[in-house]
């Protein structure tokens, strides 16, 4: 079976890491081939990034009409914006799961989601579309992760936690467990600082930091 062509939308560090992740999925044969990076920065067009050509979204669609798209941007709201552009251009999306990520059969994973090496997903977990779960994260039972959410490396999520859409969780943060009757709820567009320990629910739009995590005071 021929390898599946992938276009990565983005040209920064996250995009390079996604390219490496995709190439690492070829342990038992060439399952994927990274065709190009698509980048909105016109000055990068015609150059290469780690040996992979960079071109505009329109050129990528023309040159690789059968390729699927993976988003290589870490910021949730930007990823949502680029997803809309790519879909409008006619791209479909691929879900990428590293072969060294572990998960049970009771995990639902949405379209366009990226799951990196060392991730552990236990049981009865629902992951939305275009989510990024970075290196060495652990996610326990009865967790819901909304679309476009980003978990940075080393995030640990205990059981019965519900994330809204476009949540951004910094590296090394910990979210303690709720209960089925009263899950810890993280609202849309919440930013959780690196190393924070979340012990309670937070409403949409908050930025929280520290141990225990508290909202940053507005000045």
C-alpha cells in the first residue's frame, strides 16, 4: 500500500516536531510521507525546513491534491483559524498517533488530533478534533478534552476532568481529579501556566498559575 501524503500547516518549531512525529510513525514501513510545509509567510516559500519544502497553502493544495492536512501550530486559537482556512481550500485532515502512545480501546479521538510519544490514555476518555497532546502526558479515566485544546509536554490529568475548547495547558501542569458527579471543569479558552496544580474548576477565559492554581489578577 502506498504511503499517505501529509501536508503540515505551519513553519515553526511545533511544525518541525509534528513532521518528526509523522516520520516516527513509519517504524513498520512507510505509512506516511511528509509532502511539504504550508506556511502563510511568503518569504519562506521556495525554501526548505529540515529538508522538507515550504510553500503556500494554495500551492500545496495544487501540487498535492490527494494529501491530508495536519496542523503544526501550538496556539489553540491560531490552530482553529488555520483549520478553517485549510478546510476552505479543500483539505481533509489526518489524525496522528505515535506508535509509542498507549491507550485502551475505550478512548475516542477526534479528527486532526496529534498525540505524541510517551502519552498514556487510560479508559473512557473523549478527545475532540484538532487537539494536541504533547510528549509524556498522562490522562486518566473519564476525561473530556474539547476541540483545539493543547496539552504541553509532561501534563498530568487525573480522572473526571472536563476541558472546554481552545484550552492551553503549560508544560508540567497537573490537574487533580474530580468525581463523576462533580467533575473539575476547565472552561473555553482557559490558559493554565506551566507547573501549575489545578485543584478546582475555572470559568472560561481565565489565566491561572501557581500551586494551587489561582487566576492572575487583572490590573
